[in-house]
C-alpha cells in the first residue's frame, strides 16, 4: 500500500502533505492526553512512552510479513486499527507515521514526495475509521474482553478498504496516467477487502493476547471493568472496595514490553524471510491497470538498507534478517523518543498552568 513517487502529481501530493502535517499536529496534542495515564495502574511517561514505541516497532515488524491473498497478490498489515486500539487514536496516528517515515527514509519503501499520501491513506484514514467504528461497536456490544476483540476484528477489516478508497480518490484528482477510475476503484477495493481479512485477524489476535494478560494496557478496553454488585434488601448496590491497591511495581508492564520486543525482533529478523514475495495490493493493481507507468525511482534507492536488505551482505536470509532487526531497533528507539518528548511537553505545560496566576493567559 506504500505509494511510490510518481503515482500522484505534485500538487495533490503537496496537498496531502499539508493534510498529513495538520493531522500530525492535532495528534501531537491529543497524544499528550492519551499518554498521560497517571490515573491508571502503573501510569506515567516512563511506562506509556516505551509501550507506544513498542507498538510502532511491532507494526514495522509485522508489515514485513506479506501474506498471500489471491493469485499473484499479497498483503500486509497497515496497523492503524491495531495502534488506535492499543494506545489511542492520536497516538496511533503518530505510531504509523513514524513507521512510514522510517520506511521511506531508510528502506526506500514509499516515496519521499508521496509521504503525505501514504500518511493520509495508511495512518490517518485507517486510524480514524477503525477507532470510530470500534468505539461504536464497543458501546452496543456486551461489556467484555471478547467484545473488544470482536470489535477490533471488524474495525480493522473495514479500515483497509477505506484506505484503498481514499487512495483512489487522491488518484482520481491527481493521477499521472489516464486510466479508468472505475476499474481502479473496483480493483483496489476488491483486493483490499481480502487484505483486510488478514489485517483483522492479526489485529484481533494481538489485541486479544494483550487484553488476556494486561487489559489495563489496552486503550480501547478502558472502562470495561464493572464494580461488584451485592443484593441488599432486594436491590443491587455497589460492593465496598476493601481490597488494597496493588503496588505499582507489581503492575509494571516491563514483561509485556520485553515479550513484545522479542516477538518483533523474531518476526522481522527471522519470520520475514518466509513472507510472500508477490506484489502487494497496490503494486498489483498499479501493474495491471498501468498506474505504474509514471512511477519514479526512489530518491534513496541506493540506501544501505534499501529494499529491506543490508548492502554488501550477500546471503539473502542474513541480509533481510539484519535489516529487519535494525528496523525494529531504530523504530522502537525513535518512537519511544517521540512519545517521551510528547509526554514531557504535557508535563511542562501542566507545570506552567499550575504556576500561572488565575485570570492570566499563557
């Protein structure tokens, strides 16, 4: 789904870049609130920033695992739904955007001038659509962990063809080749519905795994806990809270973080070698309908990590594995740094508000 340079003309690419920049600016403000989870067990920047960085690294790793969806076509995780449900929609937009930026700059995956297009389709669209649908489903389904997992599946499934629709609309306005938009739309939506099934399965399995061991770490599962009810004189009343709070150290997400990082490294460093080599949905549609006629070579095509391989390492398995491990490492460090800075900025703003006299604007 990574659009290269040349598919969309410069004016529309620039407009998409402005839209993406605006969405990221809004997300930076929203992420400050999402990362400020000190009211939750084990909250604080020292815990939430690394977890958000881990989500970005996991998405990077799983995006390397193309899975077959039809004859000669493959798909991969987009990640917007997964990120939004795990860490919140604003933080989710930033997670996927960090992944797309690093993929473009380091691995020559997705054009530099098309970065705004890719963020719009793969980060913003998937996150907004998935989280809106997820929240709607959670409100009407029974308040349970299974409902969160089921809502995750449906939200992720719908988010992928929604992304394909947005790309088609951008191409209808700024496409660089003369092709039938109707045929492109049908092909894009059709293949991405199939890819969406894979996205839904990965998202539901991941959310289900995390919620089974640490539901408090899943943003989309907040508020599902229900107080114990007792029947008194024929009426149900809230049971008194007598249990002592568990120490924060006992609720540390460190084990979850380590398990997630090890899983990401294994997926990117080893399992990715066995991923499908077939073109993904966008590449296949572009080749079949002539969209790729104006595709341009990536500006960093000679990068040491281009095409997810390490330059001058001849063994394909070792080259790809090293590139995957490097990618996971860079993503978790960069993502954690970004989210730490976002969270620290909120803390600084709160301190400024606390020291500002009443009635004074800042």
